[in-house]
C-alpha cells in the first residue's frame, strides 16, 4: 500500500512540521533552502530564519507551544530565488535564468532557440545558452557536439576539431556559452556550425549549472 505523506501546507507552523514529521534541523534547513516551506513562511528567507530557531526538546516539553515575536525579512528577488533553486535542486520551477538575461542578450544580437526554427539555413547567427552536454564520439574525427539550453529550447552546436583546439578554454570551461556560427538545416535537423566561441559565464554569476560531458 502506498504511503501518503502530507505536504508542508498541511501543518500550521514549523514546530508542528518538525515534531509530527520527525525532522531534524538539517532536514528543515534543506527544505527551507529549496523553497519547499514557502507556504508556511511566505518566502525562503523567512523559512531559513524560522527553522534556525528550532531545537530538539526534551520529551516532556515536546508538545509545549513556544511563542516568539515575528520577524519579517525582505523577500529575495526572482534572480536570487533562481540561484537558490539551482544551488539546492540543480534546476528551477520558475523562469529559466536566460529569460532574465534576454534583454541583455538581445543587445548583443543573440537570438533564441525558438528563433532558429524560422531562420533560413545558411544564415549567420549569434546565440548563447547554458551548456548541458558536451560529446566527443570516437567516430566523429575530432568533432565536439555541444548542447545549449535557453528559455525557449535547445540548440545543437557542431564544433570542428580546428576550432575546438583553438578555443579550448571557452569550449570546455564555459557554463554560459556564446556561439557565432552558420545555421544548417537538413532532413528536419537543425544545428549550428560554430565559427567563434565566447565564455559569457560572468553574466550568470554564481549560478550552479551542471553539464554531462563526454559520457
């Protein structure tokens, strides 16, 4: 029989959640940092503050109510929430990080993955995306395939061996990679032949991203 675990919103406060679910301070801190306690606290900063004050009690005092003054902290910005989501979960259920950067990327003449679907084959384009995968198949004769992700989808990039050797640092080190190249479309498959690579990781600051490289 499948067990049913109530959501945090089923509890009136953090004390009830900690006591009834048998959670320790580490458990509560992880929940607070991931944003899972926002229904009780309003936002993760309040949640982190509240769980920091919860301590294990002696059994005789376990059910005794404790009344404390309310402290309201300033809510984090959307960008700060996204950073926290990636730090604790490796993803976000909110907007994609590049959605926040899009105005800045537009000034750099960078288009989205969705824009590529209506761009004619053979067109020079500029894109940027979070690196999610790097592949170097043994049969590819030195070619490296990179998958980028933005707020609208994925971009498949082909990096020929000569460029890979010339721009090894941004190719292997960038978390947010900019690519200048030529769009190619064949048999319904769209990819970008890279001509120049740029590391734009500074634009995403401390955002913790992960890519699958050379598996």
